[in-house]
């Protein structure tokens, strides 16, 4: 049902809280929303002018349905469940559905310090999150070196290597006093809460002891650990004295992109930050509410005592999560929120700059190339290069670029069939003929530009073939200088066009030339290796196509096959007699 055909349905939607679902022509749910007034919200999509993101959403709606609820809170809960079930493409998405790692001190009889992505408070005390998993793992490694908690999941029957390295108390072979565990855990809690003095003092004592014992390598290791901790602590510039766990959500919106910056504050100190940039098609308050609600409900992130946001409509979110959600107006909390918002703005600017640079190297480079060659446009480029060794195992390769990007599933390899000896022009004629005869017979997409790696001779050979096929294509050659670097373009009139080596078009052509050369060389090496293999194996009785394929799969070269043992060949399914025959043949061969 198209949008124009459900005007009547729009008029009978009740003015009550609830959720609405939009479906596309395949009956797939593409958007789920909620509102305290369903009729007003849904009708707003189909009346008046909209920005680009809403226009795009509306253009794909073929049908709608709605579910009424008693309260706005119930609508929010239902929305989360529907988003989790349908994963609509126009709803705001969490950052790759990622879960963050946490550090947990287990409450087992013999506690462990672990990194987990599914923390449960009943299993022990939890610290985090750590958006950088490397940071979490390195912190656990450091603390295990200092406090020697056990590393094994189940207690073994004898001591392990960690015990001999002094990094485990070995409860598997001796009794460990419970009070010692309590003391160690308290020190770990202090460290994870930001009090690093006791840890640094311990490391300094160990460093000095190692130095006195002339163990300078070990002393250097302790010194580096101290430096690492001190640098980590230095980065913490903002803190509150209330020792409260809170998450701060700041965001910035530009066109149909949303950048969300999350600061994680633990024990009153900012311990980590995460940035997420995603497509955005919703009302901004609804979008952020939905994001935060999914973050804590669908993905089970531990809830802090407080959340800071930059909008005022927080009551339903606070009620759903059962925690305080506030928009600070003054004081240090407002400053921290503003810092999160500023981070989002800066990251959005960086993203735009990165996008622009990517555009310059791709689409804009194609436009620049079209201007240089006086063409209407250049989007699809096919480039060819040949490779052989003294005319043996001649091959050619084609790479395809679309809008300045390599499309590897459109790459093609050609084993030259009609050319004997090192004749580059004849090779180019054969390959161009085979490629564009297939384009004609299979009605394939024609390229906007064909590139041959070579000068006037290769270009002339390729043009002759295209003329024979009555195919009009824009074609150029790429000439290299004495250092084998791209120097100029040979256009279809055989005129040399010099290139500015700092231009985006030059960089694109150079990248294409390097890529097609790499692809052709790799294919030639594969063919050479396979043929060398075949030339020897074909002379051995008992080696047919099936066993040859088996050997090709297991061994990448003749030298690797020569170096293997009889048992290695038996292990892949060959008999002892045949294995001995193969190795005798290889090691007696002079090839």
C-alpha cells in the first residue's frame, strides 16, 4: 500500500500513547517510533516540507501500523522490544552492537581478576566500562603481576608457571589466608578507583630491590610500569568530589548524521570516553532517548547512579531505567556535559574532513581526470597489464575501479593462449579482444575509461581491437619514466599529456597502475609455480589430477615439497611407496 493510498488510515489513528511501525514494499519494518499522541506524530510525516533524512524515510514507506499503550513509558518499553526484534534500518543504531569490556574481581573463595563483557554484580565487584579492550586487558595484566591472584578458571592439581614467576599465590597446593585476600582486594579496589599511590610505592620498592641485585632488565620493567601508571593518571583532568558513578551523553547533529560522545565517570572521575557516529532519521530527543534506553536494556550495560543529557524530556527515560536522568544547568556537571558535547562536535568535524579527503582521492579525482581527458565523466575504469618471464607463462590481468575505489569482485585474470614468446602488443590484442567481446555478447556494463599499462605501442594495439569490434570506448595508455614511475598519459590521439604529480588524478592513476601490476605479477607467479610443479609431477607414475591437486593444496612450492618428509606425504593420504618415489624424483631433479 503506497503512502497516497492510506490517507483514510491516517485519519483514524487515535490520539493516545503508543508505537507506530513503517513498512517498505517488501513488508519489512524500516522504522519504529513512539509518541504520546500517535495521530499527531504519524500525520506529521506526511504533511508539509521535510529535511532530507525524513524525506528519504517517507519515500520508502508502503504501509504503516500502530499499537496503542496506556502510558508513554509503556510506549517506550514497547518501542525498545520492537527495535530489538525488527532491527529497522532507519532507527538509530548502537555502535556495531558492541558491548564494552569490564574488569571484575570475582567473589570466589580464591578470587580472580578478569576482563568480561557480560558482568554480573552478584559474581563480584565490577569496574568499567573500558571502550578500549586493550586498556582493560593491560590493566588486569599489571594488577595480576603485582597482587598475584590466581589466573586459572579451575584449580589445577599442581602449581603452574605463574606461581614460579611470582604471579600467583598457588591456592592449588597451599592454603591462602582469607585476610590476605581481603587485603589484596582492598588495594585493587583503591587502584581501580584512582588511588594509585600504594601501587606505585610497591613498584618503586621492587624496582629498587631489582637494581640493588643488579637485575637491571627487571628494574627497567618496573620503571616502565610506573611511568605507564603516572601517564594514565595525568590524563584525568576533571573529577567531582561526590564519588558518584555517572554516564554523560553529549551529541551533535549535522544533516542526517548524529555523533554521540559518551563519558564514563566512575567514583567521580572520568575513566573513559566513547564516540559513535551513525545515520540519523528521527526526532533528536526521541533518537537519543531510544539510544540510551537500548544501551542499558537491550545490551545490559551496568547502570550508573546518574545520567547527564543535554535535553529536558527525561521523565520517561528515568522511569524506565529506574535511575536519575538530569540536564544540568549550572556548575561542574554542566561543564562536563559541555565537554562531551564539544567532543561530539569536534569528532563530527573530523569525520567531515576525513570524508572530504576520501572524496578528493576517489570521486573528485575521477572528475579531475575527466576534465584533463576532456570527457563528460569518468566513473567506471578498467585497467590492463601483462606479465611474463622471457615469454613463458604469459598472463594478463584487469582491475576495475568505480568512483575511484577498487571493486575486487570485478577483477579478472587471463591466461594468454595465442601468443608465443614475449610479445606485449600481441598479448594486449588478445586480452582486449577477449574482454570486450564478452562485454558485447553478455551485454555487460561498458567502462567509461580503459587504461592500458604502456605507451603508444600498447595503446595502438588495444585501439585496433576495439575498432575491429566496432566498440567506441575512451582509452588511454600510461607511460612510465626511467624510474618506473607513472609520468604521463597517452590519450586516444597518441598525444602525451603531462600530469601534476601532486594532483588527485595523478594519485588515482598511479594507484590503479600499481594495483593492476601487482595483480598481474601475483597471477604470473601462481601460474609459474603451478607449471613448475606439474612439469615434475607429470613424470611420476601414480600422480593423477586428483593427487596433483592434493599436493598443490598442501605445498606452495617445489622447494617446500622437497623439504617435507615421507611421513608428511603419508599424512595427506599418499602411500609410503608413492611418497618415496616423489621425494626421490624431486631430489634427483636438476630443475
